[in-house]
C-alpha cells in the first residue's frame, strides 16, 4: 500500500514539476517574442496519438490536407517548399510507421505481394536510384522523401486502416468536408474578382491550391464518389439531400474552375463508366481503340490542319472556352504545354535511362526551349512549374523506366479496380469500388495534361484511392476463398 502511494506521489511530482517547468520556460520564450515553443504540447499530442491511434492520426492528416498552405506563403523567396502542417506530420508518421512495422511485424503480407504495391515500390525504388544520379541531388532526395511519406501514409498505412470497410467512408469524408469549405471560399473569392473572368479562377483558390488546374483535378477525383454516396439505399432522405446539394456545389465549381483538363477527364471517365455498365468485352474495347488510333494516324495531316484553323483562345464564355481546347496555334496555355513537352522530350533524348533527376525539370528545362515554340508565358530561366504531364515529365526526370513504372501503377490499379468491381457482391462496396476506380481514371486522363503527384493535395486521394482498391480486392478474394472452402466442406459432408 505504501509502495503504491509513493509511486503515485512520484508520478504527481513529475507531472506538476514538468508542467511548471514548461510554463516558466514558455513564458521566457514569449517574453523574447519566440512563439514556436507553444507548439510543443501539440507536437507531443501528435506523437501520443500516433502511438495510440495511428489510424485516427491519418484521418486528421487527410482532413488537414485541403487546408494546408505552402511554407512560401510565410517565408517568400524560398527555393524549396513544404506544405504546412501536413508534410511535417507525414514525415513524423513515416518514422513511427516504419518503427511499428519493424517492431511488431504485423503488416498484412498480402499487401506487399499485391501487383499494385509492387508497381508502386518499383516506382519508388527507381526514383531513389535516379535521385543518386541526379543533376541536383538535394532537390531529388527531397522529392524522394516526399514521395516516400506520401506512399507510406496515404497508401501503406491506409491499406491497413481500410481492412475495416467503414474506414473507407471516413477517409473520403475527411477530405470532402474541408474541401467543400475550400470550394465555398474559392467561389466567394472568385465572385469578388469577377465570376466570368477566366483569369480570376487562377488566384481564387490560393493559397490553398496553387492554381485552378490542381483544384479542378481534385473536383474530378471526388465527383464519382459523391454520386456513389447519393445512390446508397441504406441512408436517410436527409443524408441524400445533403449529398445532392454537394453534387450541385461540386458541379458549379467544376464549371467555374475553367479547367479544361477536368472537363475532358470527366467526359472520359463517363465513357469508361458506360463501357463497364454495358459489360463490353475487352477484345471489343481493344479493337475499337485500335480503329480509332488507325483513323487518327491515317488522317493525321488533315486533323492537324483542322486544329490549326481553330483560333479560339481560352475565355470566360463557357462555349468559347470549350472550343479553345483544340486550339494549338494561338491559345497560350495549350502552346506552353506543347513547349514544355518538347523541352522534356529533348531532355529525355540527352539522358534516356536515368533522366536529370526527380523534381529537377523546372530547374533544367529552360535551355531546351526553342525560341519559335515559346509563348508570352515562357521565361528565360524556365522557373514556372513542371512538365505538365504525369507521363512525359518522368521521361525527363527519371528516364524511360520512370514512365514505365507510372504506367505499371496505372495498369495494376485500374485492373484491380475493375476486377474487384465485378467480383464484389455487396452493393455498397461494389458502388464505391466503381466510383473510386472512375475517380482514378479522371486523374490518369488528367495526367496527360498536368502533374500534381508531388503535392499532398493530389497524393492524398491518389494513393488513398489505390489503397481502397487494394484493400477491397484482398477482402473480396478472401471472401471468395472462404466460400469455396465452405462449399468443399459441405460437399465432403
């Protein structure tokens, strides 16, 4: 009894002692106008949450992702950027997650063997290799670390969290709710700047999203998911009404984002949806695709001549803005993309195997611009962003194998999604599988014109969506195996 009392007294002594020490020390820092020490309790709370409930911490990070702000907003002129508070939290989560795997060895081995995981690890491994051969090693290693903590948090940890199917909805809502607040913020800001001003859409989403294209990509990501939620039979009328209001909000945001890549990606995803629902054979789809490619190749000269006749530039008028999609002669946005792609391909030809290094394109592409391809958007220093393609960019930065690994991720994730959809029997899981797969389709289509996977904003849904498909795939396989075992057992009886 006395021993227990002594231990309690010692515990109370240390708690009060450390608390008083922190208060006094914090007062001293505050007196000298140093306020960062106030973050210590938050930091300790995050560490405690990571140890006790890593899944909850992941959901908190996902919730904070749409609300995160670049460090450059606080310290202008930085050469390297960081998204606050999500990337520091992801870095801490990465360390704790790796320690947990090493110490507990409880990670689902089936995830490691999954084709999507193998493709992701191949991509991650090649990024590391090309970081060592990079023209700017510091930039590339930072890129690799960012990709590592995105994959560990939003994919590897998420696959374990999604073993409980209810956490899938929690993850999706953790992003959708704060993102809806960003939509309202952007709309109010856009109205103030001029709703019909196409250029105003670029700045309306700042500082939360760097421009309207990144914002538009996320809108497309979650658009099919909202429809899946709206069509749930097990939810109340009030819930469904709320979802349809959200769909209206997202639809309005998609229109006034003036992001042509988003419109194209949603149209493509809808076409894929029709193909899936009509259960078209893969051989028919392949034949149809070959016929289209043959037709495009056969009439390539006529197609280019027709495109060159289009002089409509991007505009606040919706119809004119749609028409400007195919303008390759005078629309600055389209021409600048072509300029960036050509520069990337020239960089690739110089270093075809390992490229210039992950994340280095924006620092190296300037000399590879030809004067007749440049636009008024171009700069002599080439300091305005990336290659505007998830497929051409890696060619310049990580060589031919870099793009191959991205294509492997595309193939394995979509194959997993469609196979799981046809295999799953539970209505809600079947619907969300298709919605998630279509959401990924929008990004893979969007990836022909833009690339955002170096950001937390796009990484959270991208890697998270693949994690959902892998978790549901493993779940459906197990259920299928259990049914076969049960049938075999009943037959033997």
